[in-house]
């Protein structure tokens, strides 16, 4: 039985809310039994409806799908609430610098990372893999066939990016990372600009979003997003796992 427009939007809203990862148009169309163009039209209306000033959350296209995020004007109050539940995902300055190299040079091998940063990156790579901010991308076809690394879907979600084309300029990356990964206790004091200056000569601020537009979604996607933070509980190894307990449900009900 075909859904009415109102029923379809209501169903899509429920699926996006319940999904642990961004829900794609293909997944949504299969779930509701409608054509993709019908679902896209309903999503456009749903997104527009949540864009009004009297709504505390909005639906965004991110990492190839759709997901709920808190709105910028509520960052501070949601951040205070989330911090009262658990500490943010932590990342050291060496981790930030290595992540920047991978983001702008990917795919890249450990020897290449070591050459660029001037230090052994094995331990940092392990941490980034544990945090699911990077993933492997096969092996480079050279002597020794070293493993290639690239950023993950979790990286896009943490930074509130739709795809890698939305990466900011290198000059803005540190500020963006501080917001996305927990500036208070997650990252050490700011490193000199030279620390990231040689990451990629091709990364130009002329083609990147402004600092304001880049940093804004990052705050939501890490500390103040009820989907990424309030729906997750920190496991023993530091990785975020779904939390369906009272705290997670309360956070979702309050902010989503």
C-alpha cells in the first residue's frame, strides 16, 4: 500500500533518527518501498521542515546519507550536557598532525608518513585505527608492498563532512579538529603553523570552505551531536559504541 506524503516523511524521519549511521537514499527507498526519486522529494521537504528556527535539530546530508544534527545555536548547552555524561574522544597533537597528513595525502603509507612528519608514526596509526578515524586501503605496488591508509566514514561523520571535497584548507584544519575531537582535554596546546605547513602543497584555501562554515558542523558532529555523542558510550579501548541505556535515550529524546 502506497504511503501518503505525510506518512512517508514521518517514516523517513523515524528511520533517520533510529539509524546508527547516515541512512542512504537507497536504504530508505528499500525500507519504505518507494522509488528513489519519490524518497528524495520527501527528504527535501523533511530537511526544509527541520530548517525552521523553532526546531532544535536538523537533518543533513553527510557521508553519503542523511543524519540528525543539533543546530549551531544550541552547541554550548548540548556540549555541557554531553560532557556531563562522558569525556570526549581524545586525540593528541601527534595524532592530529598524522590525521592531517592522511586526510590531505591519502592514500598514504607508513613510510611516507614517517618521511613527512620526521618521526615514527606506527603508534599513532594504531591509535587512529582504534578510534576508527582511518582505515586501510590495500597495499602500494612497490617493493615491500606497504599498507595504504585513508580516512574513514567515521572521520567524515566526526567532522560533519559530506565527502572529502569539503575538507577545509590546512590553515583551518587544526581549528576544525579541535572542535570535532574535543578542544578542552583532547588535544595539546597549538603547535606552530610549520607543523602542518608541509602536509600538502595542493591544499589551497581558495577552494576550501571558510573557517566558520567548516568549524560549525564539526562541533555538532563530535561533542554536541546527539547522534555521535549522546547515542554512544565509551568502551574500554576508547571506541564509541551504541548506548541504548537511559542516558543515551534521554539525550536523544532531549536533543533529537
